[in-house]
C-alpha cells in the first residue's frame, strides 16, 4: 500500500510538473506541500441498482485525480461540457484514468477543464476503484502570471482547496458549479 501510494504520488507530481512545462511556466513545482488523499471506492451493485447511479455527477475538487478503475467492471462516464453528452471511460488493463478537478481550472485561469463525471451501475456485481488525489494548496491559490493578461483577465478570486471544498459542501454544489460563486463579476 505504501509502495503504491509513493509511486502514484510520484506520478501525480510528474504529471503536474509536465503540465506546467507544457505551458512554459517558470514555476513547475507549484504543487509543493499540497495535501494528497487516497480513497478506495467499493460499489455493491445489485439487480436493483442496475440503471441507477453508483456515484452522482460531480467534479473532483482537487487539482488532479489518478484513478485506477476496476479492470472488469465499467460504469465510469465523463461529460463533454460542450454537448452535455456522456461517454464511457471503459476499463483498460494497465491503464490509469487522469481526471482534472476544480483546482486545475482555477490554477490555469480557466484553461483546463474540471471534468464532470459519474458512475453508472451497468451490472449486478462488485466494483472497486482506487482514487488518488493531488488536492490543492492550504493557502489561497492564484494562477501564475503567465496565465493572466489583457485577453485573459483573472477569472477567480483566490481560494484554498479547503475553502473551495467548504463552498461545495455548504452550497451542495459538487458538480463544479461552485466556481461560479468565486468568479469576478
Ligand atoms: O469509481 C469511479 O470510477 C470514479 C470515482 C470518482 O469519481 C471519485 O472517487 O471521485
Ligand atoms: Fe470523481
């Protein structure tokens, strides 16, 4: 378990660093000291739950999620935010799914998309997934200067990961809509 967590943590940091590099940012270790979280999702799908949701539509509140999906049981669906259509993220052996969350959208000043996703129960069986989250800063997050200019004015008021999570919880907005509440007029 510790070995797995360390390897996943290394991968998350590597992905974040490469993302920053791909935008030509000066600061590529921006995620230093950000908390991480690890969760095993266990779905007890039954004949009664077939056709229902196992996990409601949501965005992940953090920066990025590395999801190890069940190799045999599908159900994860991502939403295309232009058409609103859902498409399945089918299980592929030896493949991890990477999901960008609310903090990635705030950090990139709106360039990166916080992907809406859900889990649909398609068959009466058990389903296991492992989600590892690189969350976000404990202090208020502001996009790097490279993401802000006259054509791309600051979209969001500075906020910590916990601050955003509190808004999501209090306002019951776990589908990414909480970002509208911290948008500059
Ligand atoms: O179990 C899945 O496939 C998705 C889990 C998920 O979206 C999450 O843990 O945030
Ligand atoms: Fe999720």
